[in-house]
C-alpha cells in the first residue's frame, strides 16, 4: 500500500461476515483472539466496523458494551500484510468516537499489543478492575485461569 491510497473505515454489514470470520479465525488459530462463529458475527454485526482499501476489507474491530459507562474494543485485526500502516489506529479512533457518541466514558481492551494501545492514548490497568469482562467473556475462555493478556483503558471524560 502506498501513501496515495486511502483506507476508509465504516460500520460493518452482513455482506462483510465472511471476511470478518476469516480475519478473526486467523487470530483465533494463533490463540490471540477469541473465535467467533458466523452466527455470532451475524447477531453482533452492528457492533463491528471494518477498514477497506480499494474496496477490499482489510481490517475489523468491534465495540461491546460491558456496563453503563464501559465498552470493550475487541476482535481488532488486520489481514496479513497490512499491519503497521496506521489502519488499526483508524479503527480504534472510529470505535472510540462511537463510544463517545453513546456517552460512554471508559473504553477498555485486553491485548498483547500494549505499545499499540498506548500509542493510541490507552494506559495500563489491572484487569481485575473489570469484573464485567470476566462475567461476559472470560468464563468461556480456555485461558481463564492463566490469562496472559494485558488490560488497557482510555477514559473519555
């Protein structure tokens, strides 16, 4: 991708499900993202955004409400060959603005890419401060008792 090409970010739609599934499964097979079924993606499509380059879907992310003032960025990923080009930052900015428009004041993520999130205004926090996350997702994760992800938080207030 060269600097004259543009990447756009938009809300996902049902036509994106196959590519979303492909991106997420790529990360899930590596053990760095929770897998999602196509049915789950269909049910949650309104929470997803996608990045496109020349009309091709190359990245995704979603925003999941965990509480009245807390959302989580999850399923954030790129197709191979597009990491390190600022696309993840565009997706995160879009999701943060979406949270802001909903009156949400805290955006969190569990990640292995700490430096990326810090570059995008997040700070390290203990994951124990998010019991909402534990009850929503962690109890279904195979890493529940040996979680090695790092919690990050961005306050919008």
